[in-house]
């Protein structure tokens, strides 16, 4: 019987489980993670840290682990904290490890959910074998909690705000934006990372025009790049407004009870 190959390096080997999110992030949350995954032809909810079992030990415990360690440091310093109106966040970022981790997490999730994406072509960059950065744009939007009145939320009558959800990863629909092949959103509390992969076959003017359309839809979004130091201000977008902008996320929420009913 033919041995399975690693999803990153294509080497036939004994495969290991790779976490979709590193432990250092998920352990900060008080409640168990519930994630919708695709098992065969059905979709269901799983509880606990979701994993995907198609990565070799060398990739898993080598470059992928190093990326997780880097983002864990950023998480403890920045991402774990909620951003509120008027806040100014100063970030010291090494852009390539951050981008590689964002692509890794999206690629892992795409395989777990059977999404059709073009992310596999960036595997060499993710594990550090290809130094060429993919043509892409990365926006950071700092989303603030939603203010509510005491008693407005029946289950939490003392609550005065609704914070952003701990973690979301959803695809962006870029089908009507020529010049972009794939887009996704990854959130960690208030930190919303929008990543769009460019199609260099399209004219530069076309890509620039459609990128401006993405900027208009991402109020307060700040483009990250190769420099090391960034100062990003809180956007005026709260977590409910951010949700309304993401039709795919709304569909996910509306179907959540259906998926949960299939939980095993």
C-alpha cells in the first residue's frame, strides 16, 4: 500500500498531528474550543483543539513549530489583549514569520474543512524552503468591543460590552475582484488579519483598483509590510459591525446549530 505523503514537503513518511492553532493560544480561553470541520461528506462540530493528521514530524516539529513559537510570543505581548476606542498599539513585527504563520493556519484549516483554495502553492514559503514572499497584501484591523447596556444580555446581565470572538478563520470572496486569487480573514481577539493573494497575471492598475475596494470595506485597516515597527490605531468598527461585513461568517453562524446537532 502506498504511504501517505506530508502535506508540506511531499515526503512519504509516518504522519503526525498538526494543531490548527498552537496550544499557547487556545489555553488562554476559559471554554473549550468548538470548531466546525468536514469529515467525509458531512460537517460537524468537534470540541477541543482541532488537529489535522497529514504532516511529517520534520515539518511539524521543525519550521511549523518555530512559526507557532513566534506567534505565541506576539500573542502574549499583544493579541491576547482587547483593543478599545482610542487605543494606539505599537507593534514590533517580523513580517515574514507572521505571514508564513497566517498562511500555515489558513492552509491547515482549508484542508480540515475541505475548502478549495490556492494556498498549497505556498507550502515552500511556509516551511522556509522558498525565500520568495508570495505576492499578497496583509491588512490589520483593530476591532473594538460592542458597547451594551446592563441587562441587555439576559445570560450576562452585568455585561457592558461584547468582545470580539476569540478566533475566526473564514474565506473572503474575491471572485468579483480580478487580480486576487484567494483571500481569508484570521482573527485573534481584537486583531483582525485580512490576507489577499495577488494574481500577477492581472494588470497592476486592476490590482490597485480592486485593492482600494478592499480597503474601503476594511474601515481602519492598516497595511502591514516589510518594515519592523508599526503604530496601529483602534478602528471605529465593533465586533458586530465587523461580522456584518463578512457574509460567509454570517452563514457559518446561522448554520452553527445544524453543525452542533451532528456533534459526536
